[in-house]
C-alpha cells in the first residue's frame, strides 16, 4: 500500500516584484526521500524551501502535510534574541530532559553550546540552527546550505549522520561531493519550472544537458516552421480565403509559442587576466611560526611557491588557515622566520568575510567607487582590464539585471555577493589570486566556470576551502594544518591528500612525495652540497640580472602596446617582438638558475 507523502504542494503559484517564481507547481516529498534541490542563484531554491516549510505563503495553491508530520527547516539567519546561549536556542524545541541531544550534535558540528549569543559569529549561529534541526529529528528536514561555515571534518560528520538517518530530507548545497554522496533524487528549478528525476545529483549534469539539447532542437524546429509559414503568408495565393486565414492564425499561434519560450540564462561572462608575468619565485617562507597568547598556530614552517602553482590550505575551523595565508601575503607578521616575495606581483583577494563590500552601497556605487575600477570623470563606467565599460553592462556579465544595479549590496543573496566580489577582482589584471572560501553560495554553473578559468590562469593561486570537489579540481598542492602547530604539504588535491596521509607523516612542512614544486623542502634529506666560488658569485649577481631583464621586458612590452606599430613600422614591430621573446627566454633561464643555486646553497 502506497504511503501518504510527507509533504504535498498543489498548484502553487508565487510572484515576487511582478515576476513569476512558480506557476501551478505540483510537488510531493515521500518518506525516505533524499533529494537534491538545484538551480541557478536567484532561481528560487530558497524561496521554494520556505514555501515547503510554511514560512512563505503562495499566491495560490495549497500546502498539505499529514497530521503529526513535522517539517523542520534550518534557518539561515535565526532569531536568537530570546536566548542567552547557543545551546539554549538549539534545545528550545526539545522535550524536557532531552537536552543531551544538542550536546551530541554540537560535538559533531564543533560548536560550544555555552557560547553567549551576544558573542557568537554568524557561522556559529548557523551551526546552532543546524544543531537545533538535527536534535529535533523531524520527519522531514529542509536543509539550505548546511555545509556553509563547516570545516571538512564537520562536513564529513554531517554527511555520515544524514547517510544513516531514516528521516527524509531536501538539500540545497554548493558542495557537489556532499550532494553526490547523499541524494537519490533531484529537483531542478529552471526558469520557474520544477522538474524531478529519480536519480541523485551524480546524474544531474547529464540530465540537464539532455533537457537543454531537447529544448534547442524543439526551438530550431519551431523557427524553421515559422519561417516556412511566414514565407507562405507573403507569397500565398488569395483564393480560398477562409482556409488561408486559418493558416495565418496558425502562424500567429506559432509566433506566440515562440514568444512564450523562456530562454535559458547564460553563464556569467567571467574572465581572468593574469597581466604581466610575475617572477618565477612568488613566495618563499623560511621557518615562519605563529602563536596567539597560549594558542600555537604554526611551528616553524617552510614553503616555496613558484609561478603557476595552485596551493590549497585545508584543516579544521580555527586551526589557522587564514592566518597562514595572511602571513604568506604579508598582511600579518610571523613571530619567527621570514617571508620573501618575488617580483612584479599583482595581488587580487577574494575574502570569505566579504569585507571589501560595503552593504550600504548599491551595486553601481560599489563598482564605480572602487579606486581600482573608477574611470576619471565618469560616474557610469568602470575600468575592466584596461578598457572602460558601462557599469550596467559589466554587471550583466555577472548575471545581474539593470534593476539590481540600483539595489543595495546588503539585499543580495550569498551567491550574488560572491559573484559581485568576483566581478571586482576580475576587473583588473592579477598574477596572484588569494581565494579564501570562494565557493560558498555559488551555483554549480558558476563554480564550473570559475574552475575552468583557474585552469587556464597563467598566474598563481592560494586557496582556502572546505569544498573537497573544488580542491580536487583546482589544487596542485595541499597544505594540511592539523592542529598543535603542525602543517604538512601533500602533492595534489584533497583525494591525493587522503591517499598520502595513510603513510606516517614526515617532518613538519615536508611533502609526502616530491610530485609538486610548491612544497616545503627544509626537512627533506639532501646530500650536503657546497657552492663553488663561481657559483656563489653568480648567485649574488643573478638578482641584478633578473631585475635588468624585467625592466627591458617592460620597455619592449610598452613599445608593442602601440596598436598602430605594425602598420606604421612593420620592421620595428618584428625586431621588437624578437627582442621581447629573447629577453623572456633569458629571464626564465636566469630565474631557473637562481632557484637551482639557491636550493643548493640552502641544502648545505
């Protein structure tokens, strides 16, 4: 006998700001369902989840749940004003004597129930909301981005908890590894339509491409039919007028059908310009260490980052990933050791706290008031990789419409704020990207595009993330901060790190295997070597040689930047191009020679 659905939505229609979000939506969630809810940022995922939770009332239609069925919703911004501690809030819906459930969940999610509400961060508040939902164990859980603000260890705990529960749930998440591991069905919101497939997120991308291919084929067939009928309407005979008028009405109906087709929103038109190449050495840290009061963050640690490396930093929340990143970039001084930067660095920073965004400004103001994007004397244009562009046109590249340009930044969703921050850092050339939790709230399509851009990026990337799939796709080296000041470098991404750490770890900072250039080398055993007098002299002379070559390359590049040079003086253009290629090859050789001699000297 079929069981009654835990939740039934029937004929649901909802409009926001004159735009339909859903139109006559039917949806049922069955006992035991494990559903991924996916769609573009702004497509209505969170709104649908709030309708399912009964927090948003639809314009028409009905929501029904059987008597006794509790539908629980994880609040994104919970109101904790009536509670003294996070634990008080998390336990507020439990029967008397069952507060222990919160303690069990809090240990897995790694937050302290005794934390005063007044002192809690946004991430701690979200974890408390998640703990409240898990402790209450309703028949249906609605989870909107539950892994945001969770480190990988807590994410794995949550993944195992959801894998073993009998409770049905619907998940919104940017974490593809999380969705692949847990879901058995997929709800896809696309242009106001909700489709369901009885397969988990693993099959989503193939399904999406199939649906879109079918749409394109149907649209092309309709276009051909309209052209054929329109040609008849112009050239057709006047006889049998009644029949012909019917054919004209059919043509009008075809055109109306075409007009009713809602075209897919394109992907963001994002681009990265690595600008002038940095020196071959980007960052060299030697023996850096850090402690805050009695908390040890980092034992003496060595790291050498070379041009083109993609280095990911992983570890539990609070272990010091962002602190290490800021030491490497010079924002924070280490207690001991030294950090040396290479030449010609152009740094762009994606900050997880979104500190670069002024929430009181509109999107328009946030871009035109950025000193690095401002166009002198123009309040409607921004400088985009050296070329002025209208601010609205640039915002459209990142999927913002004209109406949003005048909206306050504070009104944006998490994913929209992330896209706006990407718009700012991608407007100017950079050869060193600092990405601190860039994946939070981004939709799958934007994540795919960002990963492709990073794959083609000529510069260097330092990345802090808890997204295992993203790390696997991007990183060439993973630095694991494991607590008590321990940091270890592993070749490859997250999966490589898991495979390599099965072996007993080497000394702090040493790579498991020398498969990457961007690893600590101090503790690797090397035969004693001594520089000859000639090599020592050459090592001391090479920095001046490199600086001279870089200056010459800059001058030659300036000459070639003249767009009319080739037509005006083709011989000079060719001579300059050849000279530039020669100097660039000499620079690469000099940098590699310097690195070889420097490593030989350090191994003594």
